[in-house]
C-alpha cells in the first residue's frame, strides 16, 4: 500500500464489502414476516465492525498523506 491509488482502491473495495453485508442483512430482515415491530438482529456484526474499522484506518492514512503534501 505504498501509493495513494492503491489505498483509495482498497478503501473502495472495503466500503463495497461493507455495503454488501449491510444490504444482505437488511434483505434478510425484510424476508421475515412479522406483524408490528421488526427487530433486526445483526448477523454480520463482527465482520461489519472490522470492515468499518478498516475503512476508518484507510481514511486516516489518506488524510495523513494529504496533510503531508501541504
């Protein structure tokens, strides 16, 4: 991950993976037939948290790279 492009690509890929898991979880919640209140039980919580953390770290790296260029 030596250059900005590679880091941005990894961030894009990681964000895409996170979005996919969120959509999958929402889709499964919609498939359940309930009357009244629907409670979404996170099935991918650990994976989603890990992906969120990775996105955050990659953003910090990009921010630091940008700051060092100024």
